[in-house]
C-alpha cells in the first residue's frame, strides 16, 4: 500500500471515495435505537428522511465535482 500525504490517494483509498462516503445520510438504525431507548423516534425519522432526500440531490453533484 502506498501512502501519500497529497494527491489522489490517501492511505490507499481515493479521496473522492472518502468524500462520497462522508456525504451519505445516517443509517435507519438511528431510528431503531431512538425508539428502543425511549428517545424521540419521530424526530429521528424526520432527520433520516431529510438527510436521505438531500443525499439524493447532492450525491451526483459531489461525485461529478470529485471525479478525476
């Protein structure tokens, strides 16, 4: 594995892949945890829905901007 501090690869994983992975919405398990632990699962469901809708709109843009 090549390690570079700059450029396309950082610790063997391409930078665009890292950016794309960080742009993903949270997992539905957050809703399950909120419900099981007595949290406000309605708010968790709304947050997950908004994040997923935003990801649908922004992920293609992020992938285009980071494509090399």
